[in-house]
């Protein structure tokens, strides 16, 4: 843990010290690999990759498997998968991180910058130090007004216990070859020579850090931002550290999409042609301007976005339905036998194939035979008709009015005599 960190000093107290205590505790398990879950989600053809918490070389996890840090290995896998995904046309990082370890950060930033697909980043609250290094590699950073950005600096903590050990009567002898081999060891005092030697490493890494940020964002190095200052988004915008101040993540994603359209219209990427008149690099092409200059291109992009959104929505619904079914079957396996679970799985498959709604499935029991006897089919048909008749305010049609049976002559004579008596009484 004693290595270079790209973290603000206040974040070292909030994140680094408690993290060290948990990782050094006997109950901690710091090297559990990632769980293999989805590395990004698609939003209108854009892969959204989340980065949160302290960034370390590998994801660190606690006793119960909870994630303690964000691993560079996880981020790199997500970037590689998104670059290889034919349904992804751009990458967008959603970052809420104070930073992390310096080792490996430049290599990860270079991998992000070298990707063939355009990339952008949103500072979702905080993107400082190593997190800002990664965000800058996209070349397009967006942030809400209250987000904290910057802190382009490097820090290293060196703890010397030599005075404490001496007072306790403990004498630690270090055997080493090389003048600087023990520089920074806790049992050695940190004299001026050792401090200067260790400071060289910090300064060298800081120089690489600020040069990378300037190159990725296309700005000049300036003491206004290279001395590890932390800025709110409006100040960062004035210094060229971010592209725009966004209302929220959705607005930032919209601005990023417009930037992609702008880039396509400049390079003619979709048509293979080059614009006759170069567009300035800092020009902002609005949707209205694109509609006026290249209506076919705008319509093609809108159609692509709608098709991708519909595709993503259908995939999300299908995945949610599958997850719900599997969760219900898993719950049934706890309290039901395997045969019952298997029958329910088959029934659900048939219901899905027929497109039955939940309400229609609830009505199935009243329509299914209750017994398996030979007469079950006829009995169930009779029961179904009886149930339907009871639910109707009028009798069910049977194909026409019932035929009236002819009366016998005796019955007819009796009815006439009865009618005559009624007339006499009247």
C-alpha cells in the first residue's frame, strides 16, 4: 500500500486510511476476482461505463465479497468489450471517484485514448486525481456545476517509526545493498537526502500526469491547474479542463452525442467524403445547423438512434422477464419438489409462446379439467358451459329458439273449457 497515489489530501484521510485498515485486517480478502457481471450498459448505441470509489490495480473485496475499490482491470475489460461490440458506436464514462493508485493509470488512460471509437466522460460528483487522468483521456469531459474536478498531483505517504522504536528500546537493523535501498523504510529516519530522493519519483510522475492531461484535452500546461488545485465545474470550464457544464447525466450524454455528430459532419465519416470547407476544431454544431447543412445525415443518425433505443428496450424487457421467471422458479425450488418446478417451467414456456398475459393465466384453472378420468373432457366441457351461463345475464344462444311441441286434442279442449268458465264468471 505504500506507493504513489493520485488522490487529494483530504481524500487520503477519507478513503485511503480506512481502506488500508480493512485490507490489512485478518478478515479481509483483498484479491477476489471480479464477479463477471455486465461491464457496461448500452444507451442509444453508447456504452456507459461506471467508475466509482478509489481506483486500484485490481478490484479489492472484503470478507463478504463486497467491493472495496474499483479495479483498473475491470475498467480495461469494459473498454475492450465496448470497443469490440458492433452495437456500440461510442464510449461514455460515468465517474464518481477521488482517484487512486498511480501505477497503471497512465497505461489505462492511453488505452482509452487509443480506442478507435469516440469517448467522453461525465463527472458525476467528483473526478479528481487519477479519476481525472482517466477522464481527460477521452478528450471530452462534462460535469454538473457542483462537481469537483482536477487535483492534477501526486502524493506518497512515508511513515517513519524510528523514533518510536528507539524510545521502546527496539533496535531494527536493516541489511541492504545500495545507498537508497532502505529509503522510505519505517525503521529508518527520513533525513533530507532520503526525502529528496523520494521526492524525485513524485515529481517525475507529476510531470507525466500533467503532460498527459494537457495533451488529451488540447490545452497548455499552466500553474493555474497543474499544482493539484481542485475546481468546481464552472472554474474548470474557464480553464479548458472540461467541455461543458451539464445539468445532469442525461444532458451530458446529449451534449456528447451532438459532439459525435459534429465530428462526423466534419470528417464525412458516414459518407466517405471530406467537407469542402474545414470546420474550426472548437466549433459547436447544433442540431438545427446540422439539419440545414446535412439533413440526410441528421435523419440517418436519428433513425439509427431510434432503432438502437428500440432494440435496447426490447432486450432490457426480455432480460427482465427472464430474470423474473428464474427468480420465481428458484424460490419455488426451496418449497416445492423438482417435478412441480419442472411442470411450472414447461407451463410458463407454453404460456410465453402463446403470448398469454398474467390475467389470462389466472383464468386457466377454471378452464382446465379437475380429474383425469375418461369422462373428464366431457365433464370439464359441461362445467365450463355452466360457469359461462351463470356469468351471463341472458341464456347462451343454442343455435335458434327451441321448437314448440304440438298440444294434444284433450289438452286443447280442456284449455277452451277453462277459458269459457272464466268468461261466465266475468
